[in-house]
C-alpha cells in the first residue's frame, strides 16, 4: 500500500468516526477531489453539506468557502484544512479599514473613471451611492456579505441583478463579472475594481492561439475572464455549468477557460471527450494548498475551525437567502 493510500484510508476511517463530510472545490488537487464526498462550486457544496446529517464539514477550498458553510450550517463544525488558503479577489474588498493586499491591487473604479484609494471600503461606497443596492459575488468574505443587499453566483448573477427594482446596482468584487452582467442586463453597473488573478490573465490572443491549436474544439470560458475573452468564447458559464455543458454537448473537444483543476473532473465525467486548458498557467496556488495530509491533520486535531459570529452570520445569510428566493 502506498503512503497516499494509507493517508486516504486514515481519512476515511476518521471521517466515519467523527461523522464528517468532505467537500472539495472543483479547483482542488486530484487526490483531494478523489477523497471528497462531494465536489462542485463553493455555494453548491455548502448547500449540499447543510442537508446532510454530518456533524463536521471539512471544506477543501479557500477561506470564504468555509465561511459560507458556517453561515448555512451554524450547528456544524466547519474545518478549513489550510488556514492560509485565501482568495486574493475576496481580500480586495473590506467592510471597513484597509485591505490586506492594498499595495498590490488598485482601488474601486467609479463610472467616471476615477479610481478610489486602495483603502476605500464597502461602507464608503454605500455613503457615496445611498439607496443603490449592493450585489455581492459569493466569492467574498462573510462580513462583506453581511454588509450587502443580496448575493449572486457567476451562474445566476444576471438574473439576480435583473430582479432588483432599480436602474443601477453596485457589483463587487469582480470587475470582469460586473462587465459581463452589464452587457447582458438592462442595469447600469458600478463595479468594484477587483479580479481573479487566474482568470484575468487570459487574453483574446490566448483564445486565438487555442483555436489554432485545437480547431475542432469548443471554447468554454468563465465569466471571471476579461470581456475580450468572453466575446470570443462559444459558451460562457460557471464551473458546474461547464461540467453540465460538456456532458450534454455533441462536441468531442473543448478548450476550458478556467482553473486547470476542473479538467480532472471533466475528463472523469466524459471519458470519450478531450479537454485542453485555455492556458497552462491557469492555476490558483491557494486552491492547491490543501493536501491529503492537511485533510488528515484537520480531522485528527479538529483544526482549523471556522465559525462565523452570529452578528455577521445572520445578515450574511439574509443576503444569501434573498438570492435563493430569486433563483
């Protein structure tokens, strides 16, 4: 028996002993996806875990995902195997105070082109635009969700924005998703100048090169990509949407415009089809921090426990519930 198999066996034994459920985001390492009870998008996983009778949720992902699980399952113990697994985009916006990575990224971009200072906050925006609803991507921290009017996912963002009785909305934190929303809705979007560094690095030239290399392949792109990329894609959807589309499509080859971890699931689910990454470097280092050893350590020691305080959890859940009521 290999060392990896031994670790997996220990994980499965502890999981049963502690009545735990293991969740793995689509971008996780292959061996972590294999040990999980469920794989998928972040909110999809949290909602699934809330319906189980598990006492413990082990979330193999990044910090905001474990927070979402805590928001929806306050009576369960939520473990994040690697505490340092964060989401840079989620950290680009704070409710108040300075951002952790304020020196690395720009500030909020107002519609007149003025860029706010890097320590501009969500509360500052609310003061600047009173009465305008804040639509918050689920890829944000719990306190940001709590300060928002409603949440959205990449899959339902347009429907959520269209459901609001207002001509203008504030969308945070992804400027690319915001541009996609504005192009496909009747609303004016004031966008926070944040981005996913994995998706934002892709350019229109990358799509052109991919089509030249794989002329028979369909190009699927995540809405966190730049508009120049989305305009050249054959289909634009979330990671779970890509899995569903690839299964139902008659096409045999696909170029995948999202984090490369998704290709593992796509290939497993579609053995007769071929999948290529849009770029080989579409890798999120934070998503790869979780290993089988860290999952085992989390179950052995019951660390690191993520618990969202009630004063944040309740309003954050309200923003999520408003979204769920629409979809």
